[in-house]
C-alpha cells in the first residue's frame, strides 16, 4: 500500500498527468488518504482536510448495502469501514504527525521527497512560497 501511495503521488508530479482523477472502490479509503496527503502538500489545515473527507459520507449512502455486502460480509471488515467520518481522518492525520512530525516527513519516508511535494503543489496551482512555508508543519495540529 505504501508503494501504491508513492506511485500515485509521483504521477501527479508530472504536469502531463494533470488534470487527474483519483478513485478507488468506494472513493473514501485509498482515495481519501491520497487526497488528504495532497491537500496537506497544498497547505490545507487538518480541519479543512477532515471536513472535505467527511463530505464523502453523504455520497456513500446510496451504496451502503453494497458496501456492507462487500466489506463486512465478504472481507470481514468492521462496520466502521462503511463510513467517512471527520474523526477517522483526524485520527489518521494526528497519528502521522505524532509518528513522523509532519505530513511532509511521512511523505519523505515513503519515497516522496520534498522536491516531489513541491512539484505536486506547483502542478496543482499552488504557490512555491506558500508550499515552502507549509512544508514542515509539525504536530502542533494546526
């Protein structure tokens, strides 16, 4: 999974791959994590990232029965996998911040270095100066 995250993010560093559509089976797990990492590179706050993730909750409602059959019955996942809660994303981001000191440090640990992160930000319309000021956001949980 770590390699898949790194490869997906690397694709976004190539301007020829922009615009891009990110998706996964239900659009909230792997897609949600990648989107949160991208948003962090772009300077979004923890609150903004978590609010955006939680917006998926309404979109999941029409497919909850199918998700239940697939995730709970077939793959024996906990029913919490059926939702996209603010708190879930917040807990993941806090874990990353506590363990790695910043999302940027986590990304470096999976092989997506500072220059990759900067290029991603620029490709998606971010500002290099703004990126540089956000790069080392630490576990102050802003």
